[in-house]
């Protein structure tokens, strides 16, 4: 097997090398795979050469994780490593860094143990809520004769956009920064034009956006914290700590808010109920004038 990794070209023209490391797990020990030239001729970037932005690890497997860093041929120094990336889709509803903002984890849990706890919480939330957690679809619209590219998902301050589809009965999946941009702060996407490697937008089509509301990120954080503390509680003879009591109260507050939110959505979305996909996917009428002025910020 072989695995290809791709990265963005550096902005610093003095970069001459790319140092590639891999690990069997996301937070495991990373070892160098290879150090390659950052440009086609191994020299600093100029008009006569091109950036190298991909590498194929011939011994790689799908579950490998990779990090890269750049070497500056002028300062003779390496950059910080990139965030880990893998061919396997392991995106969760919260991150290890999110947990570390809530709990002191040093000497208590390894990053792999935290990630496993996140995975369990993530799995349970999707079992409860369905997949996707939230989705909207909308016909492509116009203002006067101008076809519009910005579309609102139905709420602001979302956690992330998961998938975007464009077309009619048969839809094509669009990919982030290739065919669309995401604005999580204002809950919007902007479909990129054909000239930017996007698509030619037509009113004969519609767009579907699958996304994760912010409250599910918060839910995953506190459920993971609770699970980790309960694990420690069992090790310590079942004694509940003050720290766990605080997390339990915060989790109860989030779950109460979520129950109220779901009840409101069920009652307001009933006219759009889809017997196949349920209320997780709803039709949203777009206000394109609003989309344009709201969409000027936060990208």
C-alpha cells in the first residue's frame, strides 16, 4: 500500500526542504519518513522552479498519521510541525485541546486515552442524534440577474461544516477551499466560482449543507470530561470529587439546553418533515440580501 499526503505551498521563498514524519497513532511517537526538496530543483523559490506540495509514502497505510515541517535554507532553521493528518477520516465533535482547556490532564491521561474517550462520546452522540446532526438544503437563487454564491445554514456560531453537495437529483460533493469556503461564525458557505477551481453556479440546481451546531461540540467536551473523571473515580474507590460534581452540573445544563432546542426545532420544522431523512435535514428559504451583508465578515 501507499499513502499520498498534500500540503499548501509555503509563503516563505527561502524554504528549501520539507521534513516528513509519521506515526501509527495521532498522538504517538513520530519518526522521520523522508526529507525532500521543497522546490522542483532544490533551490529557493524563483520564477524558474515550482513548489513541491505532495509526497507518496510507498510504505504507508491508511491509518498512518503524518506531520510535516519546513526547513529554511537561509536561516538554517525548521518551522514548527504541522497538525497531524491522516487518510482515514477521524474528525470528532471535539478535540484533545478542547478537553485540556477544561481539565488538568498532565499525569492523569495520555492524549491517546483522551482521544479514545472523545471517540466514545462522539459515537454515542451520533447514535442519539443521527447523521448528519443537522443539514439544510436550498434552491440556488438570484438577486436580479446575478446568481448568488452565499448560503446560510440556519444558525450562526456553528462548530463546523461537514459536507456540501450541489446539483439536482444527482448531486456532486464540493470540498472546502476547493469549491467552497466556510464561515462558521455566521453559519454560511460561499460557493467558489469556476475561475477559482469551483463550479459554474446555476439556478437549475440546489445546495445541501451538512453541519454541526456548536452545542454538540460543548456536549461532547463535557461528556468526555465526565467519562474521564468517572474512570478516575473508579480507580480511587468510587469517591466522587468536587471536580466531577462541577462537570456533572455543567453537562446537565448543556443537555437541558439541547433538549429545549430540539423540542423547539421539532415544532417549528414539522411542515418540512422529511419521512426519509427526518427533521435533521430541512429546506431553508434564503434571504440573499442578508447573506451578502452578513457574509462580508468572518471568512
